[in-house]
């Protein structure tokens, strides 16, 4: 048995791996002391990707056959390829990844073996949501009308510095008891001003300094599928400091809310301009609790 290898039983592997292939560590930004450490569960190297001018020999089902000019691609869903930051306090941190840290494999030089990236662990922000879902409406193939009002807090006002739905659009999903409600068709309200959809009323318009209105009559017409909005036909988003105020009206599949959920999650994403990921880092989820039936005949579902 080769001592450089081990059999990895981590999720999705179940084969021999080269040990000590990489080391992951998290430090407070600007400091050297390690806050938490992780590792990659070995590696099974194969020729996944090669340069256009490289003709690599086939892998023949073997691990650790990597040709010059080629690279291996590892999906993030496989086990033991992460750092657990569950207990890390909110703040600014740096992730450091080093390949071949023990120099198990001889290389011409080791200058490109380390990569670092800064990230933020965010504070929990005050957020609320009020959702009302009615009984099926036979005028719209039995779909159920839904109204949503939510306040989503971000870590700071700078997290929303590039907020502009006209350029970036807005996306959100609603999950009740592990089942998606909004998002079945992709509740993405795409960018573009009024007139960009297949109806002249589709798109975004600005009604006040930081308030935007969205409309999609396309979603009510089965013959028009230009925009996929997950059943949302009207919405508004307003920025006030470090908070976004969202309201939306939609028609959703009746089977997606067939029972009374006790919990759920609303997730709001504001992509930001290309290359600016700041809007996606913090405070975009609302945990929903206390769903109940209410209204005439107790036909209405209310979640807060």
C-alpha cells in the first residue's frame, strides 16, 4: 500500500486519493493567526480540461494521471472540499488556499501554489415578511393569487451601492417547509425598461428617487413566454438606507402551497453591476415563522 494515498469515503468519492493535496485556512483580514482550518479530501487527478493545442492521452479510468498542459475540474458538491465557518464571528476575513503544501509532488517552482480571497461573514439583519396566498382562481387555470410584502436588511448601505433594477434586475425565491413557491419557473425580474417585454407594459420604471416598479403582463398570457418571472406580474422595490422594501403580486401553482407550513425562507438577490459582488454578500434572507390560515372561510395563508 502506497503511504501517499488513502481511500476516501467522503461523499461522492469512494476511491484512492493523493493525501495532503491542499490546505485551506481562514484568517482575520490583515492578520496571520488562523481562525479556522480545512482541507481538500485528497485528489484524484485526471485530464478534465486541456489547452487547445494539447492532445492528452485518455485517462483509462485511472486516477492521478495528469498531463502537461491539462487541468482537473472538481465539482463543489463533492465531500470535504470546504472550510466550516459555522462558529466564525461576523467580520472581514481572508481565505488562503495552498496546493501541494508538503511538497509531496516535485514542481519546477512553487510560486503559484497559493491563492487568497477576501470575504465577509455577515451580521444578522432585521428583516420581516408578510405573505398572503388565496384559494385557486379558476380564471387562471386554478393558480392561487399571492401577495408579498417584505423588508430585507443588508449589512450596510455600501452593500447596495450599485442598486439599479433597470440594469441588473432583481431575483427572489419563496420557500415554505422546504418547497419552493416563487421560483418554480424562476422568479427573476429581468433588467430593462418598460417596453422590453413582449407586452408594451412589461419592464421597469422609476416612480421615485429610490423606488422602482415592475410589471409583466407577459406572465398572464400563455402565448407569450418572453419573460420568465415565476408567476410575478407586478412588483416594486424601494431602497432606504441599508434596507430594501419589496412588494410583489403573483399567481402560483396551487400544489406548491397545498398545506399549512410552519416555517420558510424568502431570499432576495440584487446582482449589482458586472464584476461587483457586494450586493450578494449579506442580509438577503428572511426566515419565516408562524404561518396560519385566516380570512373568509380560513382560505388565506399568512406567513410572517
